[in-house]
């Protein structure tokens, strides 16, 4: 199964999505990213979606969920 890499750069996490997201991959990214924020204590998350051709309502909701959960964990999210 594909996995989107989450890179740590100091106190920040960088997520570069270089494939089209399908629902299962987006849900796995959400879970992996929240787990990584928790374990690393990251203060910020940068999500690069410039390669993604279409962001539908489900993807928008997942990105919103990531931002909300990150804020609860004291990390700002930039898309």
C-alpha cells in the first residue's frame, strides 16, 4: 500500500503529496500525521497539495480535520 512521506524539519513537519489522493490514502495520511505530531511534538505542519489535480469535498474535509486536530495538539497547519 502507498504511503505519503512525512518529513521532519526541526520543529516542523513537511508533507508533500505527489500522487492523486484516494479516500483510503487520505484517511491513512490523517492518522499517520496526527500520530507523528503526537510523537515528535511538532509545532507546525506544511501540506503541499500543488500536484493534486482535484480536491473534492472529502479531501477538503480530511485536510480540515488534520488542521483541527493539529491545532488541538498545539501545531499550526499551512496548506
